[in-house]
C-alpha cells in the first residue's frame, strides 16, 4: 500500500485529498486520478499506468448536471479489473478547485474545464490577438475557481521592450496584484522562468485562445515536439484548434500540467466572487458612491464615474465589469424568470416596431 501511496503522491494526492477520502469505500475500491476525458470514456491512473475506464451505471444515472460527472484532474473511486487493464468509476472525491465556463448559445449550461488545479497560466499573445477584456474574463473564471492565476505574454519577440513594459504596466494597473511574464517560444526567453512555477506535486493548466502558443509552450517545457501545433492566420493572428481535449501530463519536475482547447466563447455562470476579485478596484470605488444602489451611469457623486473622469479607471474596463455583472445576474435567474424577462423584451420590441410603422 505504501508503494501505491507514493505513486498517488506523484499525481498530486496530498494530505487534503487523503483527509477527504472515505475509508469505508476503500475496502472495495481504489483511488485514481482522471487523466483525460473522451466523450463517455475516461483514462485514469493510480500512478503506474493509464487505464481505460467507464462510469458505473448508478453514477451516470444519478448525475443531474455535468458538474456531477468526473472531469480531467478529478480524483475518483474506481474498481480495477483483469489485472488493471480496465476500470469502472463508482464515485468522486470532493474537489478542491474547479474551472468551468458557460457553453455556447443561450442555454444556461456550463462545461467543466478541469478540477483540482493549483495554478492557471493565462496566455495572451502580443500580436493582433491580444485582448485585455478577454484576459479579464479569464481571470474572473479563475478567481471564481479559487485558483492562483499567472499571466503569460507569448510572442514577446514580435514587439519592442518598451511596448512589452507598457502591456505589463497596463495589466498590473487594472489587475493588481498578479504575476505577469513575457516569454517567447521562438527565442526561448523566460521559458526557464515558466518552468520554475512547475514544482513537485502542483497541478497547473494552460488557458488561452487558439493560436496564442499554449501547445508550443508545452512542447518547450517538455523539451520535445510531443504535441501537434498549427500556424495562425496572418491577417488577424487567429489560430485553429490544435488541442481537442484536456489531458493531464506529468512533467519531469514532478508537476502536472493540463493543456486545454482554445475557447471560442468565454462565458461565466453566476461568478459574483470571481468578478469581485477581478474588478476589486471598482468594488472599492463603488463603496464610496453617494447612493448604495448606484448604477455608475449618470448619478451625482459617483466615485466610479469620478475615477474615469480623472483617468484612474478606463471606461472600457467599467463596461466589461457591468457586462459580466449583467450576464451573471441573468444566469442566476430561474427558468421561469428568464422566460418572463424574454417575453417582456419581446413585447417591447413589438411595441417599438409598431410605433415605427405608425409613423410612416
């Protein structure tokens, strides 16, 4: 059993997970970690090798939403069969952290990205793909998951040192305190510094749009071209999806890293905590407003609007904050509340169209 414990430790099984393991389940089941998910099948490991696994019928039937099903990085209780050649997952251990995002479309559903992550690298490329507002949305999601973020600025060889420092200063002004590190897969700049974050027993993940260099960075860390990459379009620096699923990769340092597919849409589901942390300076300013229910639009003695006027806060950052607040509030509504709100909007649109028609 000690050998198995050591093998589990290499996968990140620490004192917290040990304390949250149910001893009664260990009589017939073993603890393993989900390495990857492929639709309805899983690859799991208890430290020595990866094993194909499927869900027990009861676990699959009882799952009301995707959050009740295993995702990459989860710890599970499994029964191994035929000399550990395959396994059946019967239950899940409690999660320490969870990354999730809203799925595409109007339905309020969400997709699990990864579980039990200690550190999240958010990669923004210093080309036409750079987007400060998108970075803010990633940080909201990470903060909501109670995960430590690090911003990595890829392709730093494309711009001057002065421009790099300007980008870093801008990020730190709107998102303090946070680690920001420029790097280049082409020249190798700061790749070693990125590796310093990858310490023994830690689980990290790579987040960012397609084409920012996530998979190339992973290859640089591994020291070999292990994973396929694709070029970005020259006209707009947009990339094509290379990583098609999430998988947990063990590194020589003892750390684990999860590469994630680029996200075409980055929505957030009821993320009040994450929003408050990502936009902490707006929250602090709002407390100084004259009215408790200030909307920060046209009220007198609004501390937020005053900050914009004197250049201490950008208007685009406030708009992004308000947009995410509105989105989060909408996502928290019940199904019937959403239907009522949509009907009211539909009636308003019809009234406007009727008014326009009568004027003709």
